């Protein structure tokens, strides 16, 4: 039988816009795993922009999702999760996860998650990233974890290097060039580009607006219309 206990605490601070951090302890007992504890801390930051934002993401471990949001506003949510046999161990593992979102210069936003300790991280330790951005944003993502990268409805240039799978949804009517390659997976081209097959896809779709898409993935790649 599994026993769950939840403890919630909330802390609010301000830096570079609105920052909200909430802490969630989850303890569970069951099977051979003993007492497992995870500590979850979501962090939300907002950046006002003008013109075309350029967003750079470096993700250590955790899913990355980018989707259209409000015009002239980029909202970044990073959910740090630390795990351990005790609350103290979970907290220590969480504090070894750094998460930063900052505006390097006007309309240039950098989002990074990384681990400050070289020791192997316990299973479940991660920092997923969700970004709501103006749809015309330019996007560059480097993700070193096995979790997926999903980009929906962005009409600026897109560059992704990921260890896991990649999914890109392109708005109807947007033209693009595509250069995609997967190391160990398949490419699911649900748009029907006349290009290479198998583990590579090189092609284009004409349009009044043409964006460049470059994808490199360790897992599968899915290209579809939004």
C-alpha cells in the first residue's frame, strides 16, 4: 500500500518582473523503494518586449514547451523538482538545480537550467520549462535531457538540438525551410514535405512568410500543421 503526504508552502518575491515560487513536498511509501520525497518549486517570470523577441533556452533536464502567448510579453515558468530519501536530501538536490531567466539586452531573453554538482542526479530530479511568447519570436533550444521539446505555433526561425524527441507544430499557411535529422528515431512528416526520408528531412514549403527550421534530435521528430 502506498501512503502519500503533501505539504505546501508558498514564497513570493520580485526580480526582473514578477517571480513566484511555490514549494510542494510529496512523500510516498511503497514497494522496495522505501520513503521517497520530492520537492517541487515552480518559478514564473514575465518580460515585456517590443519588436521580435529572440529566446534562447538551455535545458539540463526536463520537458521544454514553447507556445504562442500574448503580444509583447514573454512568460517563463520553470518547475524545479528535487528528489531524495528525506526532505532534507530532496531540498539539497533541488538547491543544486539552478534556473535563470533574464533579458540580456532588449528583446533578447535567455532561459537556463543547470546542475551545480557533477555527481549523478537522483531519478526524478528535473526542471521542465514552459514559455508563452509572441508567435513571431525567434527560438533557439539546446536540451540535454531525455524529455521532449515541443514548439507550437511559433512563426519565427526555430533551431533545436535535443537528446530526446522534438515536435514542431507550424501554423497553417506559413512557409518554411526544414533541415531535420534524428540519431535514433523516425521523422514523422505530417505536412507532406517533398524531401529526404528516413532519419533526415530536407525540404521547403513556399509562403508569403518563410521561416527557417533546423532540428537535431536523439529521439523521434514530428512535424505537423497547427
